[in-house]
């Protein structure tokens, strides 16, 4: 019996919590500030931002936090790639110089013989 009641309460509370909490935001703001004007302005602003950009204000804030992390990661990847390419270029140059030296030395030896 306890299981049935707990499952029923869980379904009741978890099934529609997203829709009802969306309406709690403006009422909480109105209760905190005591101003219906501020609450309606906040709700209207959030609605217009969501409608024009497709993101809520919290998603924008999260994006502002995550973007510097993403930029730092891209910089680190770019620096690692640059170091790898510089090392490869130096190795290739050294190999080319060595091959050129071997070629000229062989040429000189063949002329002397």
C-alpha cells in the first residue's frame, strides 16, 4: 500500500512540475519586490528574449559561462597543434638538409673517382 501511495504521489508531483513552475517565476518576483509592474516586466522580457533568440535567459547565462571554457579548450588544442606542426617542420628540414649533404658528398666522391 505504501508503494502504491508513494508511486502515485511521485507521478502526481513529477508529471506536471515543469508547466506549473513556469508560472511561479513571475509570482515569486512579484512577492519579493512587491511590485506587479516589475514582475510583469521581467516576465515580458524573458518571453521576448525566448521568442526572438530561441533561448531562455538562463540558457544565455549558461552560454556566457561555457563560452570562455570552450575558447580556452580551442586555444589549448590550437597550441598543441602548432607545437606538433613546428616539430614536424623542424624534423623535415633537418632530414632535407641531411639528404642534401649526403647527395653533395656522393657527387664529390663520384667526381674524385
